[in-house]
C-alpha cells in the first residue's frame, strides 16, 4: 500500500475506486465498506484509494472542549488498512480551512481534479463538506457532470453489523475488552516503548515491563487487570497487564505495566504491542504488599485459564 501525506503528493492512479472517512478503529462496519471497495475495483479493473483525515475532525472543530480518545494512531490505522488490501491511502491534513470547503468544492478539487475518481463508494449515511451538507443524493444527481460513478452501501448491509467507533470507545472505557474485540473483529491493541519503573513487580515476584504509549490521543482501557497477548520482536507472549495508579503503595500517576509469562529479557527502550483478550478484575487497594502478591498469583492463574484454556 502506498501512503500519501497530502493531496499534493498524490499521483493519479488507473481507475481510482475511492472511499473517504476517518476510519477510526477500522472496525467491522468499516471492513464492510472496504470489502465492497475492493470488489468494485476488481470489477472495474482499477485500484482502491482510501481518503482519511488527520487529525480527527472533532479534535480540530471542537478543540476547546473535545475529550475524544482515538482507537488508532495514524500508523496503526495505516497498518490495518494495509491488511485490508487497500492499494493507496491518502491522508489529508484536517484544518479549519479545509473544513470550510463546500461539498461541491471537495468533490471538484479532491475527487475530480486531484484523484480523477472513477467510482466513489460511500456508506449509506455518509455526509461531507462544510456543515456536512454533501449527501449521496447530491452525488447521484451530479455524478455524470463530475465524470465518475457513485455507489452507496445499502443500509441493510451495514446495520446488521451494529457497530460504531463510539460503541467501541464506550466498551473500552468500561473495561469491556471482549465486547470491543467483537465489534472490531480483532483484539484491541496498544503499542508503546518499555521504560524504567521502580521494580515493585520484581520485588513481588511478578516483574513487569512499564509501557509508555506515545500518542496523547490513544484510548487506554479502564483501570484494572487484563489477560493479554504481547508482540515483541516477532514473538507472541501470554501475560497479564495492569492499568492504574497502584493505590496499595499510594501511587498518584497512572501506569501501564505488563507481566510477560515465561519471559526473562532486558527490553528497555524496545516496542511492545499489547492485545487485550479479557478483563480479569477492577483495580483494588490491598492492606499490604503480601495481600497484593497473593492476588497477583490468583490473577496469573486466571489469565492462564483464559489464554490457554
């Protein structure tokens, strides 16, 4: 997949079959649209083009009051779209100036002049342009004048999936990673680098890798203990992960730390990708470290039961 970091970098492709959207999560509903995009491209003998916007429009339009957290960094989104077999990914920087484009201006300047769209594929309720004024009906009525075909994904083809980025964010904010995984079609994941901690886990017999997630906008699931699978250097490890401020020792800063099973390596500065499999329990304050250690033993058995059972 070729990635373009601005419309000025895009080179027209043969019979471009195009869709656009934020695609946060690249969840099952998005995958339905992407599947149809590929089918239309094969039939037309063309290439697929996904237009996405970065940063997320809500972070620009409602910057003073928006608290949205995102399911994907741009890099994660690009990798997921690559896995979906997309040929070209066009990232358009979303600014207030760009948001002022009318739907007709967006169609003419981007879809026609820059991309040379052959077919546009959109979801049944897709809106675009200033104040979301553009619609499928507008596209249908004017597609001949603009020189491209337009196809709308029927409502019944998407509604049965019953999924949205908002629903996934809600599930994760409540710690329900199982529901989030069902809606995504895969486990929810975070990626970060291993940083030094205070080695409390090692003292308790459960050494952990402290993870620093780079993106400020990446959604972190609710505080608690999770069964996880962790990618490191091409290998997959079972483990349990903690998110919280460690109330038993009077912690005040949220940490993300993972105990990898059957693992004994120094990996400071290296990247880990954590896939959330199941929630084990909420964060709890224990009377002492011995009480915490005993609970961690139980947590590990619960995680092993989920991951290997």
